[in-house]
C-alpha cells in the first residue's frame, strides 16, 4: 500500500515537472518566434527580403543561446559584393580583454557591409515580451 501511494506521488511530481518544462518551452518558442520576426522586419530596411529572411532564420540558434545561457557579443555581418550577399557571424566572447576585442572589431566600413549587434538587438527587443 505504501509503495502504491509513493508511486502516485512520484507520478504526480513528474507530471508537474513535465508541465513546467512544456510551459517553459512554449514561452521560449514564442519569444524566439517574436525575436526572429522583429529581426526580419529590421533587416528589411537594410537588405533585400530574401537576405532578411535567411539572416533572421539563421539567427535563431544565437537567440536560443542567449535564452539558455548568457548573452555574448555576437555580430551579424551582411556583405554585399557585386549583387551577391554573404552572411557572417562574429563572436567576441566575454573572456577577451579590451585590446583583443578592439583587434577583433577591425571590419571594413565599406558601403556594402552592414553590421548588427545581435546582443544589443536581443536586449532591446526581449523586454517587449518578458513580463
């Protein structure tokens, strides 16, 4: 009898745990969708629609990392060269000292280069959705 009661309690506790995980995953999924949508709309002002869609979709893993761990200085770099576009992600980890960060920031400021700090974008936009 005692075994039966404890297994019921255990099942109840694991059910609550699974419900909490499910709620958290739904909340994270909703937030990720909103962040990707916001990034897409921001990028539309700078680049063609196809590039904006690709860059925003490919940034999902970065936002997931920010949600699950911590924010790092990650930059999305969009380079246009002869009507072709390339996407690059540059990571400047927090453990680098200031001199190393300055050396990693040397990016050409050509007209065809657009750079977005995903960390700043995330911090600015996540406030809209978190209560």
